[in-house]
C-alpha cells in the first residue's frame, strides 16, 4: 500500500506590519477608494444616496427616521 502524498499550499497573506494590533487592516497604496451608498426604504418609498463621510450617513438617517436603512460599502 502506498503512502498518501502530502501537498502544501502556500498562503498568499502578507506579513503583518510591525507594531500593529492583531487583525488590523493593512491597505495597499494602490487600493481603490470605497464607495458608500445609503439605501433608505419601506413598502412605498426607496431612496439611495452615495455618500462620502459619516456625517452624510447620519444626515440621511435623521432625515428619514421612519424608514429602514441599509449602508452598502463596496
């Protein structure tokens, strides 16, 4: 009976930057800027706005308090 040949898969993870907390994100300099869209909706109304900062998200949440909100980050 022959032995099962073991294969190793090398990880594509980059080594963490020194003096950073475990699990912290390291973005590369050529990474795309995120697109943030706030969707506010109910059975009769749907509003979607692309925002650039947290203040704009907060404005939409306060402007439509009775709607359900979804924040999409891509």
